[in-house]
């Protein structure tokens, strides 16, 4: 059975296939009737154990545009709150005949574990601080649409790398697609294993900005922090926030990205977030197209299935 559990599972050809398919499917969003019959009769379950707005709605919109039947499962108000385990929930979904399960979970590795319990395709929509492969795919798609390519782009990913599944997935996918990635963060917000990642590391944002084609700002994930990782929010913003002065250091064609939700005034100023060179709103629209592509390739009976 085919799954999408990690951005690292994708070969260059598979990742390019997803981006090319998303490009074709993006045209559906421009039509008055935004539906294709491709997944009619297939059932997609959105299994969300963590709060989410963009990702859950994006997957739901993607599945519905492909005419799939969608079941939304929220852990709050379900048997999970009564103590039901992930395995028992998985067996329930299996009995209902789910063709695809989109899972977001607070535990790293939950998507992989789920894939051993169900026959349907499993799509990882974020597992703990581990990975978020469709976010990396939509980010790569956005870069390709704006810049015309991904290969050779110099991408700076700035902020809370330690808790960011988006950063991990982006580093893996962008390396596969031939981009040069630099992580920028205080030492306290970098994982111990970062030296083994296919990227370079810097502690100084001002040095990296003039050399970057793409700057991806990450939110500080206070909800995952048990310790003090930096002195104050103001100090963090002073050293690692993309304010108007730092924005001016970027070359004229550089773009600014953010996976959302963003904290205006902390990691990014309002003026930068709303500038024409910001792709934040585009990323949301592109997310639907990319997730349509992934669902199509995993569930649509295509010979060119992705993942492992």
C-alpha cells in the first residue's frame, strides 16, 4: 500500500510528479464548477488529534473537489476523550472501509504506526515535531510558481527549527529538488541532530538575508515549549524577526513565505506579511492543489503512485 509519511520518502521524480499534477489541478480552482469526478466513491477520513484550521480545511476542500466522500474526525468530543487508543480508532476506520486517512497527531511517528494498521493510504498531515510533507510540497510548488524553478534557489528557513515539522520536511524535500537550504535560529532552537541534515546552519539572520532568494519565517511554537528558549519575545524579534529594515536587505526578486499561523509583530512585521513579495495567501490556495494531487496519485489508481 502506498502512503505519504515523510518528505524524505519522495524521490526527485516523484516530488516533481506531484508538483506537475498540482499545476494541472490548480486550473480546476479557476472554473465556475470546482469539481472533478476523479475520486467518486472513495472515502477520505480526516483524523485530527490536534487543533488545525488551514490543513484540515485544505484536505477537506481537496478531497471534495475530487468528489470523494469526506468524514471529519476530531479527537475532541470523540471516543478518544474516553480513552480510546489510536489503534482502536484505526481498526474502526478499517471496518468502515476508509480508502485514505489523513492524520494529524501530537506524537512523532503516529502516521507511520497508523499505516501498519489500516489498508487504506495514510497521509501524514503533521506528526508531533517530526514531519509535515504536504506543507513542504506546497511550499516547493509556491517557489516554483513564483521563481520559475526550485533547483539552485537559496532558501533561508528562520525561527523555531527545533519544534518545526515544517522545517524538517522542507529541508528534506528542497534538498531532493536541488535547492540550497540554510537554517537560521538561535542555538537553543536548533535540534541536536541538525548537523546530519542536508543543509547549512547560521545564527545570524542579517548575514543570510542578502544571499537568499526565499525567506521562510516560522512561528515560535510556544505551546510545545516546556523551557525558556530565549530571554523575551522582544529579544527574539530584535534578532530573528523579519521587520521592514531587514526586508529591505533582500534582493528585489526575493520572496517571503510563512506556513501559518503567523504572529504579526513577532517573527514577521505586518507590512512584510502584506507586501506583494509575500506568498502567504498563495500558499493556502496552492495547498489545496497540492493535496488534490497527492490524493489523486495515492487513491486515483494511477500507476505513478508516490511514497513507499
